[in-house]
């Protein structure tokens, strides 16, 4: 397959089983990408990520620009070498984090001036600067510099913001000089269907290797996203990957795959692992509950990850209550393994004509409540 080629092998309604070719190898979709904001997927080594079936790791322009700086990472041989990850890396463009993390100074057509949340130093990111940072990092998939509007937003704010995001996409595209990197455009448009379709028309009119849906999972009631997705995702170019940014729970993944989404990222599995929430094939487990104090069973009897093969709920509860680092590591290994297993089985189900059955199985299982 050629660089950037997206080959659809099978479909089931809007769901697709496909392969995206990147400079660091093929990505089998639907895919869940592990979030490695500061050049590490928290608490896991690259070997453990691979063992869990991780294909793509995310990095971030905003965080890595502030520390250690993309020029330093470039001097160290680029982000792959720096973090010892030889698979595909996708980097977010930093817009979302500037708006959500920093004390924003001001925003203009040119770009965004902000103060670092680390030391208050002044910085400026524009579409051109964001592309330069991501190319210095050696990213395989680069996200266009966009404005991710907060929720709720007025129609006027949505229209102005998506027009800016479109103009910034054109500047992002014109600033791309690294042919190994694939640029994805980001569709905005808030939570209104007509704005979403208008933004999709604009963004997808630019010929790119892939397109993302941004502006979701920003505090809106999640059902609004579920209601919009089936009307938007299937209308995006069928021969290009569709990436739903920042989503989501296992249930969200299944619902979005069913609407035609191919790629996902979310801090959920790693973040909730560190505070003791475990995803299993029978719903969520909160390891700190007293009922697990002397429970010899694995987190999930249906899981074959390193954690479930070697440790009991009693031990993992003890580690969590003791604030032991190993607790974070073992819980994260399980949650990442679980997410990757859900996606691996989804790929097989679509390929083998079993998607409806697998979808309904997952939605029922994931909804089960702890006794
Ligand atoms: C959680 N909900 C959510 N995240 C979103 C993102 C950022 C996604 C990145 O932010 C981090 O999650 C907070 C993840 O770790 C890194 C590595 C930073 O990458 C992921 C978005 N990014 C852009 N450019 N545009 C968007 O409209 C957008 C919407 C999102 N909704
Ligand atoms: Zn497990």
C-alpha cells in the first residue's frame, strides 16, 4: 500500500474494517489510539503498550512545545526515538489544549497568543507554527490547527469559529513540507446538524488523507453526540479515515463505529485506571470497594492481560488504597488491554459479517452495573 492509502476491506452498514498506511506502518481500523500527551502513555512502557495491542500513540503539540520543546526532541532524533516508540504517532495540533489549559492572552486571525500553564511564559501558536512543531516531532499523522469551540456556543459563535477553522486548515495545508506526515482536517460546527454539515462540506472539500470530527466530548450531554454522529460521519468521504477526537467510553466506541468512525483517542482508560476504575466485559469495577478486600479473582475473569493473569482484586485494591505506583501500572495495563481487545474483536466482527451481533453483545455487557 502507498503512504496515506486507506483501503476498506469490509463494511457492515456504516461500520468499516480498513487499513491506513503511514510512514511507520499500517494501522488496522477501527482503532483506539493510546494518549501519550507528554511523550509517554502514563505508567506504561512501549513494550507493554505493544503487548496490549496498541498500534498508534498520541502526542501533543502544546505540551511538547512547552516542555522539552520540539527543537530538543528533533535534536534527540524525533519523537519516535525520544520515547522509544517505533509505531505510528499522531499529534494533536495544540489548539484544544491552548483553549483548555493555558491562560489565553488573545486570539486573532493570525493565531493564538497564550501564557504557558507551567511558567507563565508567553507563547504564540499559529497554523504555520503548529505544523512546524508537529513536523519537528516527526509525527506520522498531523492534525490541522483548529479552534475547538467550548460548549454551549451560540449559532453566531459556531459560524465564526468554523469559518476560522477552515481558513486555518488552508494555512495548515500550505505549511506542510514533510511528505512522510499525513495532514488530517478537523470538522467543527458545534452541536447543530446544519453547521456540522456546512463545516464538513468546507473541510472535506480540501483533498487530505483523513478527516476528524472535533468539537465533541467537550462537556455536552453525550446523547447529543450520539444523535448527531449517524447524520454526519457517513457523509464524510468514504475512502478516507474518519477520526472522532477525544472519544470515549467503550460504549461510545461501539456506537461511533456503527456510525462509520474509524479512529478514536481518549484519556479515559489511562486516567480512570489511576483512580481505580476498571473496565471489564461485565461493566465497570471500582477496585476500592470493600467487597473486593479478600476477593481472589482477577479484575476480569474473561481477560487474559498480564494483570488479570497474575493478580487478584484483593491485591489491586490494597495497592490502590496504599497509593502504590504499581497499582496505577497494573490497572492501566488492564484498561488499555481491554480497549484494544474491544477494537480487535470489532475489526474481526465487521470482517466476518458479525458486527450487529457483536455491537449488541457489547452494548448489553458494558451497561451491566456492579452488584
Ligand atoms: C476529551 N475530549 C476532546 N478532546 C479533544 C481534542 C483533543 C484531543 C487531545 O487532547 C487530549 O485529550 C484531552 C488527548 O491527548 C492528546 C495527546 C493531547 O491528544 C488528545 C480536540 N483536539 C482538536 N485539535 N480539536 C478538537 O475539536 C478536539 C476536541 C476534543 N474533545
Ligand atoms: Zn485484564
